[in-house]
């Protein structure tokens, strides 16, 4: 299980895991968002189907290592988010990665339709979902972290300003 | 906006809102779960389409009133969770209520497919989703509340025992 | 909220709003149609999720400013048309903008499946829907505007002639 | 073409048409709404497939008879709304009637996915859609009818009050 | 209604009609098949929504002109096959033309889900469906035409031989 | 292969086959229609998966026995219509029988999406499709049978009259 | 993990596992089929989400205990078949159990869309799929067991005879 | 029926069949996997619809020729796997080949939704499904072949190591 921790100085609060390195194009949107907010996190490839023991170990250790949230992305028969949710008390946030032929409809249903008792908080298919999973984790952390709450409100204010500044027809540069 | 607070003694930490009193059959599963865990919460009918100002007011006041999470259920073109997420920094957890003809497929897509920047954590269609939204909120709260974490682990242990005790074919009473 | 009014001379009768400037490629088909018919209109980017207060303000002022119709385009969890319909007595005409992974199926359901009491008149996914929303608004306005009715009938007669002139196999230029 | 006009005194402003008398259970929701608002209307069974000439005649005469809107309901391969839209300049508002096996998904797509040039304003599948088609027609008529606008605003205010008065758990009578 | 008859010598037995010249890329597969079998046919663009009167005229004259079958292609809210079936006793064979965003799912349902009493024989979405509609017409004509039956059996024998000759991995030319 | 021929006197022109006797509730609508028109037909249960040799034998003999059309109903992975089309030059008309969980969506796709070269003329899911398959066969036969054409036109005239006689709200008996 | 072994005498060759005792109504069709063929098997409730360690233990021991196949049924976000496939070299046969709102579409996709490297052999949604999973296991075992092959061929011969004996219309008892 | 046997020395244990040589791009993933494991196999194009007699012959001879499994790929109305399952006691493993417009949803349903009594073990749409069908056959064969079991376990161990070695963000070569 190769690790690429982006913020080695701080102990990670959030784990971003994905079923394959090919999911990175989507999941990097979650990592970028956490980085923007300065939330210490770690990145792992953990395949539910090819690394089930690593998955179980990761889940068993997650709370003790101080993780407050796990963002899990997977595609197709996407079992990683739901299985991780079964293996740890740390809340799991799932990202449906688009699949080749069904464009993520299978990923979405495999993640969101969890049975009563073991939840996965699910977000939109693809890039938007990855970014939003991170934002939702930030919002959860911010409920007990005033500084982070401030950053979140600033982010949303900037976002509102950016939307307000949009023009149609789009202004074409000279 | 009629209120029926179930735990008046404690200031509510979680708001459960829904688009219509007809959503109660589903959303009561969220309320029951919070009650089981002793998490103070409040119940409100807030229709995004018929009470937009109440919705905005609720969102604006939510953080200041101490809400740490909002669970929002709606069906069909289910705008309540996403709009509430736009109106408050408090994290929103969405429950797709089954619709009459499309059985909640419309509700699910209307809730989960939020654009980048404004997340809604989405759960399964129907009863399981309502219960799981509450469980996920509990898991989030438990990351900073050791007692609640203990209750959550006890709940999961009991749940595991109940599953382990299941027999097939089901034992028929004499 | 940057404005780009195309017909400043006349007070706009129709507002064309969209959730992002990226929706312009679709929504310009509505604008072009209104322009062809000489119906004064305005263009606005109003994001339901990033600019909820601007959205409410727009809805509250719409009738008083003389708007007779609002054409609203949005994609994914497309809440703008339905929320605008909740915020104004001016009739709202919704355009499902194609989404990246689900090609507008989510947009269509999020717009059309409104609950009883707050309608959105919905049109086809994409370019055809945008053009048709404008044509339908024109048809509504034309019920009390004989000149516009004349233009509409001329448009339809030309359209019929163009279809009649179609040849198969298509004539290839020399 | 048997007619059952509900308000013979006034010349009808709105035609409600449907493909079969079996659609009445859905379409009566449109009629009831128009009746509540005192909008003179007529009811007709016009089958696109079994009465194409009657359909063409109805469309040709509609504008001259003073109709300002046509509400058309149909199920399955639902061609009535789109064909009526091709046959008259009067704006057409389509209601997808639920089908036996596909629950109205076929009806919805057959109505909403009209090609550029001939719009049908489409509403939700079933009862809600029928009621909302009528409400949208009322909103269109109200743009030039202050009394009707007043009724519409009163309706919406009552609707908001009714939603505000909802309680959960529902109050059980003693 | 521009006509491009490919076999002017013989009176056409089959009419191939389509909603727009843009459908030609698909519908040419029907024409090519009829040409291969030497079945006299005609080609017409007839838009149900832009040329309803031409459509009715075509249907009314079809039997008298000696047409034995009509192959009708259309996309999206594809009303041409079903309406033509309502307008003529000549059997209608429908081809769902792929639509831009829903890839022909809407076309298929709009064509195949006809109500009891007015059938459209429907084929696969796209090129295969167009070719097969023609083949099916040929099979129907061949039930009373021994020469055509012979050609059909020869075609199928060749088709079987071509399939039998297929190799995997495909033979790569030197 | 038990046979229940309804019109033993005449040599059957149409074969109605189905994958199981449980399909009878749907397929009887095809038989009733042929009976109404006096078209001699035979009924057979032929399971593609449980009776492949009988299926091949039936296909091989069909043309020689004078069958002019085969109506085939099946549900789920509905292979009977397509396989019969591969086994005989007689044209095959397919009826998607509703399946238990997917309501005939699987049946429809399994029947209609045939590859280029081997067509199945497909009709609506369920009762309407069965009746319409028979009506379409009748229309094909009627192209060379003036008496049958007359019956078909009379049927359609009666059908039009029945639709014209429909009233809404439905007349309630005293 | 309560066990109810139906054939204690023989060491089980097949394990039938399911996510909940509520899946029994479907999965009993697999058990009945194995029983009919005299294939020793065991029944277990193993919830992927509530009993992940039991699931891992079961998978780890399966081959050593002599299991030659595992039939796994689950509904909704159905992770049990795929996870079991990841945990054992014994081949896994998956049965999509119908879900409450999506009727097993979610179950099917969650089971069948496994990534390259970890297969689950998947069968139809519901009762037919459960029976067929067992039949397929029997066919696999029969490739090296002449007696079982004989039983399988006898079963199929009886099945063919039963289909051949079907009559339509169904014979009504006097 | 052109044959391209890859391992002429050994008598084939597995037949890989497909409906057209155009399916090779998908099905080669099954062949490659069998080759990697040294499982003797043969390749055939067998079209259910264009070569039904060859298909029946292949099924009738399969067991006698020593085939232990048949992997069958097909797209659209994909009848080859199910029909082959009806024609032989050898277990059949189906691969849904992606179709042009519906991306394999039709292929999947046509293969997996087999009626009770005639199973097809179905795998994912496309390349992953082809590879996995082969892997599942290998797992079945390995239950009575210790050497193959050893290879399978080595394959899985390598696969696990490969997944463990994945890094995110992917390491870019200098």
C-alpha cells in the first residue's frame, strides 16, 4: 500500500482512498480541496477486491490514528466505500467514479443504496462529487473548528462572487 | 412552520426537515435513530417550493442556533436538501423519499447530483436512507464525543450480533 | 449579478436565467429565438446554489419589473427553474442542460418532477429545449399580441417550407 | 367527439384534451384546478391515433374559437400533445399519463423530447403534472389579467399556510 | 415535399419516410437494402410536427398509390411512425433514430409503446434497425412473391456464409 | 408440443407461439384479435431454452406449412422471437411479455435490439403489444386480400367511433 | 453465525450465503435445487456490512473445508458476492435479490459490474436467478461427476417434457 | 465456421465463442487470460442468428469433445449465450459486448435475465467481463486441479501486489 502523504508535517485528519490509481483523475479533486483548506490528509490506493486485508487493516486503525473522515472513491461494482464503512466507526464519504460503459450509474447505485445500519454519505458522479465530498467533510470538521468555519464561509463568499461575476454571452478576450 | 420538538429539554443539535408531512413515514426512521442515541433534535416541515422564505430563514439561523447537522428529506424534484445546503454552512444530509411513479429515482438524482461547491451527503432511497442519514450524523458527531462514539460502537456490536443470530430457513415458532 | 441585456431600448418581457455561464452554449438558443422574434429580453447568470439571495431577489422583483415569463436553464441537480417558480408568480419555463455523465437525465427529472402546486413548464434536453422554451413563451405572449401571432405563424410557415424542401439523399454541392 | 363542457355559460379559454376516457383519473386534476380559479374550459377525448382528423380539426379551430391554451394528457407513445402543438398556434401544455408497465417514463419522453420548432410545455408524470399544467396556464393567463393574478397569489399564500401548518409526527385525532 | 425516387421506372411498393434529412444517415440503410433486393421504393422527408398536413395526405393516398408498406424513421419524441399508422391502412414499420442526448431510448419508446389498436412494427435503434425494417418488409412481400422469397433465402444463405467465414483473431493483411 | 388450434377447419396462416403457458394472459390478446378477423391461426408453447429442437423444427416447417406470419411472445431474456426469425423466412412479430421485476424492459430490449440481417418486428410491452402484433399481421395480409382490408377498415372505423363516443367525466349509470 | 445445514451427513460442497434472513424467500430456490440434485450444501447468513470479519473468515476457510462453489445473494448495494470473491479462490455465483424501490436493478449492477481480476458469475434478479445459480454450480460440478451429469440431463429432459406438455389456452379442470 | 485454435497441441477444455468477429476486441481479453494460465481453448465465431444450425451442432458436440466450459460473448439482443446454454450441458459463461447506442445495457439484460431452468453465468459489460469470465472458468477448473489452483493463487497474489504498489498521484517518469 504505497502512500503519498501531501502534508507530512501534520497528522492526517482525513484519508482519501480509492480502488485504483486510475481513479486519481477524479479523486484529485477531493485532495485539491482539502489542500486549499489546509486540512491534513493522506492518499492511499486500497482495492476492496484485490487488497481486502489491507482494507480491513486500514479500517481497524483509522479511528486510532486520528482520522475524522474517510473519502472513498470507486467505480463499477464500487464496494470500497460501503466495505470501509463496515470496518470502521469513522464516517465514510463515497465518490462514484464514472465507469467506462455505464458512466457511473453502476458506481452510484453500488455506493448509495447501502442497507440500514451501515451508511455511506454519497456525492455526485465524477469530479464534482469528489470536490463536494471534501467540502462536506470540511463542513463537518468546521462545526467544531471556528477557524475552518471561517475559511469555509470565505470560500463560499468567493464562490458566490465568482458566480455573480459571470457574464453571458461569455466575454471573449481580445 | 409548526414545530414538534421531541427533546425540548436539550437544545437540538440536529434538524430533521422534510418537504411535506407525507414524508414522515420515511423520515421517522431518522428521528427514531437519533432518539435511540439520545441526540437532541428538532422536526420541521419546510417545503422548498411552498415555503422558500421559511427555508431561507431556517438556513440562516441554523448555525447560530447550534445545529451541527441538518437531515433533509424530499421526493420527486427534491430541491430541499440542495437548497438548504446553499443557505447554511451547516452540513446537510439528504434522504431521497420514494416518489409515486418513479420510486425515488428522480428524488435520488435531484439530491445527489449537486454541482461542485455545494455538497449534499446523500443516502439510500427510503427508510434505510433515513435511518442511515441519522447514523452518519451520529458518526460525525462521535468523532469529537467519546460517549457517543461508545454508543455507536455498542450499536454496531449489537447489530453484528443480531445478524449473526439470523437463521435460515427462519425458525418457525411451534 | 452581471447583466448583458441585448435589447436595452425596450423593457425586457422575458428573463433568461441560467445556473452558470457554462450553460450559455445551450441557452443561447433561447436568446437567439427571442431575438429573431424581437421579444425584448434580458440575460442573467443566477446560480440557485451559489446565489440563493440573488435568486430570491430576482423572483421577488420579476413581476413588478414587467417580466411576463422566465426561461431557466440548469444541469444536474437542476434546482434553478423550480426554485424560481417558488419565488415568483411569473410563469417559469425550464430547460434541462445536458450533464457530463448522465447526459441530462438528471437535469430533466430535477426540473419536470415538481410537486403539485408549483409548476415548471419543461422542454427537451439541450439545444432543442432551449429554442422551444423561447418559442413556447412567444406562443403564450402571442395569445394577446396579434403582431407576434403573425410572426409566429410566419415562422411556422417558413419552417414547414424548409422541411418540405428537404431532399434525401441530401443534394451534394458540385 | 363527445363534449362535456363544465362551464357552458362562458366561452372556454382552455381546452383540456386527453387520448382516452381512461386518462380522466389523472386529467381531472387539471379540470379541478381550472374550476377552482373560475377559468372557463372544455373537456374533450381526442385520440391522436384513433381520431387524427378530429385532432386536426380541433387544432385548426382552436385559436379562432378563442382558446388561449390547450392542456393535453396522454400515456405510452403519447403523441397527442406534440401533434396538437403541430396543428395550432395555441400553446400546448402536456401531461404524461402513467403507463401500465413503464409508469409514465415512456409518456414523459414521448411528450418532452420534441424537436426544435414545435414545443410542448411538459409537466410531472401523473396527478401532480395535471394540476400543475393547469396552474401554469393560469399563471400565463394571469400575466394580463390582474384579477386572476390576485387569485393565483391568494392560492399560493394559502398553499404556503397549509404547508406551514403541517406537523410531524402527524397529529392523531383523539 | 421534395421527392427523390430511386426507381422511377417501377411504381413504388414501399415508402421510406423520415422526419428530417438529418435522419438520412440512418435511413439510407433501409433504402440500400430495398435497392439490393430490387424492391421499388420512394424516399420522402415528412416531418410529423412541421408538415402534419403533408403527412395526412401521404397517409390518405398511400394505399391507393399501391404502397404495400411504409418505413418511417424519426428521433426524440418520434411521432411520425405512430401518426402515419393512424392515417393509413398500409402497415407501418418504425425505425428509432438515435437522439443526441438519450441515444435513441426516447425514440424507441415513442415508437414502440403504441396503444392497442394502432400498431407500429418497431426495430432496433439506428443503422441495424433501418436495414432490418427493410428486410422485414421484404419478408412480408415475399410471402406472396416466390421470386423475392428466393432472393431473401439467397441473401440469408450468403449472410450465413459470411458469418461462417469470420475468423478470430481477425486475419491481418501482410 | 401440445397444440390447441382454434380454427381447425382452415389451414393456419398465422402461428402464435410463446415461451410458456404463463404468457397466455398476454398472448391471448393476439389470438382474440385474429379470431375477430377470422384469420386462421394456431397456438403453440415453444420454449426457446427448454425446447430448442422443437423451435428449430417449427421454424424449418413454417413456410412449407403455409404460415404467412409468426407472432412470438416471450419475457425476460426473451430469445424466442429472435431465434425463430433466424430459423425461418416467415416474418416474425415479437411481443415483449412483462417480466416480474423489470416489467418488460428486459423483454423489450431482448426482442427489439436484433443485429442487422435478422429482423423482429416488435410491439409494445404487454397486452397492447400482443393485440397490435396481430393487427399488424392483419394489415400485412390485407395488402393482398381485399376482404381482409375491408374488415380492417371497418375495425378502424368502429374504433374511431368508440373513441369519439367517449365522455369525460365518464357518465355514471343511474 | 447460525448454521442450518440441511445435509449434515455429507460434508458440504456448496455454501449458500446471504446478507440477511430476509433474503431467504429468494435464496431458498437455490437450496431447493441443490437438494433436488442431492448436492450437499450449507446455509449461512453472512452480512458483508454487519459481519465483515465473519465474511473474511468464511472466505479464508472455504477452500480448505472442501467447498467447491459459493452461491451468494444480496440486495441493494449488494457487496457480499463481490467481497466473498475477493476473499477466497472458490468460485462465487451471485444472485441479485430484488430491492424495495429499485426492484433489483441496483443489486444486479452491484454484483455483475466487478472489475477485471475478481469475477462474480451473476444470474437473473430474484427467484429464477437463485435457482439458476444452483443449476450452474451443478453443471460445473457435473463436468467431473458422471452421476451428477446424468441427473442434470434427466432434469433437463423432464423440463423439456414439461414445456412440451404445456397447453394454451390452459386446460381448465372440469 | 473458421477455427483459430491457439493451442493445437492440447485438446481444448474451453470454447470461446462470439457472435461476430467484431466482438474480438472485447473477447480477446478472455482468450489472453486463458493463455496466461495455459488452459487449452478454441476460438469460434458462431452467430446465433446467422448460424443457428452451427450453433446447435457446436452445443451438441461440446460435452463429447471434452469442453468443460463455454465462454460466449454477444451484443444487443444477445442470444448466443442463452441459446448455447439451452443446447448443451456444458456450463456457459456470458459476456455482454457493448452495443453502439445502449452501451451494453441491452446485451447485459439479454444475457443475465434467463428464465429458471437454463442458466448463463454473466459477467460485466466489456473487457473486464471477458477477462473475468475466463478467470471464473479457471477458478471452476481449479477446484479439481491443484496445479491450476496454484497458478490462480499466484495470479491473485501478483494482482494484490500490483494494487499495493500503486501510487497516487501517479509517479511521473523523469
